C-alpha cells in the first residue's frame, strides 16, 4: 500500500512531505573473487507502512564493513548470506518518522540493522533508542557502536593488554584498528605500533591516533619493519588483515604473547585456499595464544563498554576519523573502496 498523503517527516521539525519512493541496494549477483559494481543493484520500492508494534525509520547514516564481503558468498558462516535479489542489510542510524510502537516515539534517533536503504520498517523491539544529547548519531556506528566494541573486546578480553605491553595492530588506520590501538594505550600499553598503507596514513596513526610507530606495508617487508619498530618483540597483536601481517606478528611475539584474530581482509576475495603462516610452530615454542573474536558472543558487555567509551570520547583519550560517501546510490562504491583501504577510520554513507 502506498503511503497516505498526510504522512510527514518530522526529523527537521517541519511538515515536510515524505517522498513516495524508497531506494535500496540489492545483491544482483554473487562475486567471484573481487566484488564489482555489477554485483549490486539500485532498486526503487514503495515506502512501507509500519504494522502494529513497528516503526518507520528514515535512515540518515549507514555502515559498510569488511564482514559484509563474506555475506556476499553462499557459504555457511556465523551469519546468513545475503540473498540474491534482496536488499542488503547492516548497521544504520536514523530518525523515526512514523511509529506504531508504544516504546519508540516519532522523532527518536535509533540504531538498527536495516541499512542499505533510505527507509526501513522494523519492529520497535529491534531498534535501540540513542541518546544523542552529547554524542553524534554517527558515533553509534563507530566508536560507540559495534566497531568500537570489537576493538575493545580485542584488547580487553580476547588478547588482554597488561600494563607495559607492546601492542601491534594491523589495518590500524581502519575503523577497528584505529580504535584498538588507542584503547590499548588506555589500558596501559607502553608502546603501540600500527600497520597501514602509505605515508599519509602512517602520519595520521602517530599524529592523530597517538600510535608510537607506523609501518607502511607497501614499503617493504612487514617482518623487517616490525623488528625495527619493536626490537624486543611484541606482547599483543590485533589482526585485521591476516597473511603476511599474521606471520610477521607471530615471529615477533614474546613468550606468552596473545593475538586477537578480528578479521583477515587480505584473503576475503581469494578464489583458492589461502596459505597459512609458515611459522605456526612458534606457538608451541613460545606458548602463544591466537584466539578468534566474534562480537555477537559478547553483547552482555556492551552497556559497560558504551559508558566507558563515551567518557573516553568526552575526555579526548579516544579520537575518531571518518570517511564519508554521500547518497544511497554510492553505497556500493563506499563498500568497494573500504575493501581497498580507501578509508581512514570508519567508512560511512550519509543518506
């Protein structure tokens, strides 16, 4: 059913008529190897009406994240694959423009999982009402959302940083990596080293995010650069990349070193099995621990993290950067760019 003519968008405090067309990004085909624009389709639909207990949200920000690449494949995983011909999904923030939920009022700012579209109808119980009196809405897709929570879990729970530790982070200029290094410092790390692509990102790591040293993985051997940056070895590694980074980190770890395996983006587009590190026996010799991290298993800790992270943002001990692409039609461009490291900090789409 088409929206009634008297529906209004209250997000700007005026009676602005709501558009009659909703735009969404659908999965047009499954990629083989590297995704390309042809794998996505921009589709126009009618703006749906909320049923009892539901809300209609005008999305204002949406997130694109590396894990979405895996969902483009028809493989078994911890989360169901995207369906061909259906709208994609992911974290988003928006404003409620119509509500049939007693818990969520029109005008509220909410976060939810129905991104990749301009308007979304969701159950009121599936939306989180955000307090944006002292924070920006987009912060809840970055430092105050799953990205920041993942970074925190990596260095506080999975590979816990102890006072005096030397920490190495790959993908350090990205959304999770940039926060993981800073949180490690807040937890007592004595030295934080990050890997990123190119001298400009390296400068941002040290001058903006407060890393002690930056490795340019494009400039030469990661193992050699890491040995120079941490001549006595590392205690904790946060892995967002895999491949050569993981092998170098294992080789640099001191006795009882710990690694949080968050992601391995270097192999996400591989069409053949990706070779593992050649130095895995170092795990035995130095009694190392490598542990995978899925944020979905830790949501009970999120409220405490949110309180702490809000304080860190307020006191300046946590800095953020964003790369923003404008318009739902450019969401695939943002996603593909993120896979190639086009972002510094969080890649966001402004709707």
